[in-house]
C-alpha cells in the first residue's frame, strides 16, 4: 500500500520551462519514492537511469533490504530468524501468502506441494534431446519453459486459482527437474520423488540415490541445503526477478516467465557467481593457495585486468551480506559434520575475506562478501557438482519469482513494462539508391 507523503518534490529547469511538482510516496520502511509517472506527459522529458540505480520499478510487500545496515527481511521477518526457526516450505508459504503458516496451514501447504512433485513422464523425452554435456542452466531454461507446454490448466494468469496452482507446481517440480538434469548429465537413471520425505530430503535423495543404492539423508546436510534454499528464496527486484516481472507483464504463461528468470540468473554477475566464486578459489589453490592471495588481490585491483573477486560486492549491500554470515556458519557446520574442518578451500576463502576486508580498495568501495562467497564451499562439501550450483539457486529463487509475479498480476494498477530510451543514433535521413551509397 503506497502512502502519499506530505512532502512534494519540485523539478525546475534552467531554460525557463515551467517547473513541475512531483508527489512522493512513503514505504513502510526504507526510502521514499518520487512519483514521476506524469513527467513525460507534462514536460515531454524522460528520466535516465540505466541499471536502475535510483529507480523503484514497482511497489512490493514481499522483501525488504537495507543495504547499508546489511539487513534482509521476508514479509518483515529478519532472515536470521527465518533461517534459524523455519524450514524452506514454511518460508515459501510466507512469500506466497504473506505470513508463516500455523500448524494446520503448514500441513495443508506441504500436502499441496508434495502432490505436485512428479513431472509429466514426457519431460524425460524432452530432456533426452539435450547433449549430455549441456550446462545444467541451459537445460533448466529449456525444461522450465517446457512446463508451459505440459500444464495447460494453470496458465490463465488472470485467474487467482490458476496462479496458485502454477506456484505450487513450480515449487514442487523444480527439485525434480534439477535432479533430473543432474542425473542425465552423469548418465544415471532418474530417481522419482518420494513424498514421505521432506522437501529438501527428497531433493537430495533424487540427486544421490541410485536404483541399486538408496540415499540415507544426513540431517546436517539436509538442514544445510534447506538453509541454502531459504537464503536464496527472494531478494526483491534483482535482475532475474525484474526479468520475470517484465516478461510476465505481457500476460504471458507463468512457466515461460519463470524460464526467463532462469535465463537471467545464469549470468556470472548474478546467480552464476557461486560457480565463478568456487572456480576462483580452486584456481588460486592450484596456483599456490594462501601464499598467492596477495598476487591475486593485486590483479583484482588492476583496472586493466578484468579479474574480479567473485562472491564480493553487491548492488544493494554496502555492508556484510547477512546471508553470507549465515552461509559461513553453515559452512563450519557442514565441514565439521563431514570431518573436513581442514578443508583448504574454506581456509583459503577465510584468508581471502580477511585480507580483502582490510584492504583500502574494498573498504573504500564498501565491497563485502555476498551469499555466493561461501555457498559454493558448502555445496561442494555436500557433493553437488560446481556446474549445478546456479540451478540450485534457481530452484530456491523460483518461489520468490512466482510470488513477485503473482503480486504484480494481482495489482489492479499493473501495466505492461515498457521502458523508454534516450535515442542517440542518426537523425532522420533519406535512403539513397544502392548505386549511390
Ligand atoms: N571485485 C573487484 N572490484 C569490484 C567488485 C569485485 N567483486 N565488485 C565491484 N567492484 C568495484 C568496481 O570495479 C567498481 O570500481 P570503480 O568504482 O573503481 O570503477 C566499484 O567496485 C563499484 O562496482 P560496480 O560494478 O559499479 O557495482 P555494481 O553494483 O554495478 O555491481 C556486482 C554489483 C554484484 C555485479 C559486482 O559487485 C560484481 O560483479 N561482483 C562479483 C560477482 C558476484 O559476486 N555477484 C553475486 C551478487 S550476490 C548474488 C546475486 O544477487 O545474484
């Protein structure tokens, strides 16, 4: 709900054009916004903000980030409390319906999700069209898009029941699809979901069991994976979520809109950073380990090199990413549970973090570890191959995408997204006959 502010902004021009008064709206917490919707109509001018550095693209009730404080709230609840006290499906309920479930609601929600864990058998044949060595994110983009061809009874985005069923289906089927894409890549038979297990226990079984050997879920590892899901579940209007909203704003099929989110997430500046961060740590380790950190940091600081400290920096957090703190804690737990307290990559990551946090380059730019700095080490210890990291991020973020998409479609004020531009190309000119060009 947008609350009008008593304050108004005045926009004036140095060329004597009439000034314009702009209304402000207040959020429940966080910065106010200046409403520029009538700007073009009244002044004939657009605003210019590539990368959306100062632009709120929507109003939302789902997630709040205070980047300076390093605070993340889902529906008002601090991420630390959710990570400590809830499981992923409770967090899904929170994101989709606005609050944590009570006991009865929890049972009903778990049942609804569990009911949808299988995918149409035909999906296997679709999957088999991919090369075995295809990147899991290429496969996931295709598989999630393909859902739109299989589930025709939940694709009317203007029908709230359809939106709800599509949300349930997506949350339920993502673990099945991620595990299928993994099994296909390694040439093992697909393992069907087992609905007596927890959401995350079931995912890990579909990943690691084979028809000849069942998988006994290890509580610490299941809890760690569940925490990875919780920490990645939503993050307000990031690139992939904005992609889902923009794609969905045309009224497209919800599965297709989520596939667009998967495609966007793949990039190394976004979800692909967890894979890139682990590869970076492995490279440093191969080339000399802790001894070589100084040399690596020098490269990162060199403006002529394109080397970045992956897993560091964030558009919104100008403080320690709260998810990174929780991930570091989980990293300790998992490595201890597996007897890997001396894991060289974890030691390297901690040494790298310490040096970076004391270096003026990072301090002055407010660059801190983000969630991806430690999540790769946890996933690797659990046995997840590096190339699957971003697909696991997509699995977790699906609930955020669908909650945001459904919020947008349910908003009576929503319009198709259509940014404008500053055109700097050729002025109007005449086409000359080919012989005269
Ligand atoms: N290593 C070295 N320098 C960096 C880094 C980094 N990881 N991140 C930012 N900088 C520098 C950047 O070069 C710039 O320096 P200068 O002012 O001298 O030109 C300054 O810090 C500001 O950076 P920016 O590129 O303007 O910041 P941004 O908000 O556009 O980019 C980012 C944010 C996340 C894309 C960027 O920090 C980055 O590429 N980090 C590494 C990739 C990464 O870990 N991404 C995961 C983000 S969290 C998970 C998710 O949301 O998907």
